[in-house]
C-alpha cells in the first residue's frame, strides 16, 4: 500500500481535508506528531509521499532545542529536493521546503518595513491559471483561501511561482516536478479554523485587532465551504503531479 507521511507540528494543524483525499487515492496515512517526539524519516522510500504541515514556530527557530525536529525536517527536505520526491508543504511546510532548497525565509513586512501578519480569509491571484497549466487547471484566477502567517520566503532557484497576494508575492510554488509549497491554507474545514482560532487567538488579535477572532469566525461561516471547491481542485492537481 502507498503511504502518506504527514509531519504535524502542533495539535491544531493537522491534514484536515487532505486526509480523506489521500485515503481515496489509496494512501495509508502515517501522521507523525513531531511536537510529541515522533520520528522524522531520514528519506522517503518508494511508494511514499510527504506532507509537511504548519505551526507557530518558524525556520528561524531551527536552532532552538525545543524545536530540534526542524533541523531533521530540513535534512529530509534537502534529500527530497535532490530526489525530486513528492512533497507538499503547507504554511511552515512551504517555508521549510524553500529553506531546504537554499532560499531565504524571513519576517513579512509592509512597504515601510513594519512587521506584517497576513491572517484571515482573503483572495490569492493564481498565475497562468487555465486549462493549459495542469497544476492550476480548473481553478479560477482569483481564489479565496485562509491566511495565517507572519513569515515569507524568497522563491527557490528554478521554482515556478503559482500564486501571490499584494502583501506576499510568494504564496505558492512548484519546485522541480513533484515538490509544492503553499503559504496559505486551502485544506481547512470549519472545525479546523475554529481549532486555529482557539489555539492562536493572540496571533489573530495582533494582526486584526481585538475583534479579529469574531471577524474570522464570521468569514469562515461564509467562505470556508465555497473556498473548498477551488482548494480541493488545486490540491487534487498537485497530488496528480506527485502520483507515484
């Protein structure tokens, strides 16, 4: 049986709607809770793909002893880049892929250089959207997603930019054939967003103000299900490209 190894960093950022998509494609899920000391594999084996989820830590925390798993992930991802192994990184996962490929990861700032957090539901602009591009086929040029980050990254050498926002140019990329990074979340359902809000309310308030949690809750009720139609298609296209 094929296996999808999911590297999960915190309890509230799991694979969500990715899990049934993978199982429907014949993958057995192997969820590794790195925050609980579970192992990072040294290399992917034939028949395996890798999903690297998000988390409140960052690439800059890789030297901290409590996040020692980040160094092991970077080592694994460097091998994946060399092997063109099938990998999908979401949020922190995308930043780790970028770093493993030699790109710089750093805090997101506004035009004046002040720290900027991109949080809540908002549109992304997809590049080269249309039937000519197998990764973006069937996805509109503007799609709504959940943003939840304060870091960004330079585009890795030879990577292809797939999506941007006005505040964060590098929102999604394809590296080589089978590695994909998504700065945003298109895998979430309503329950997943509520878990984000419960665990990370202070991050939301810092980005959106004291009523930020209520704002995201209202937007989630309105946006989550319609957004999933486009998110599911985008993820399906990527999984098709990663197919072993």
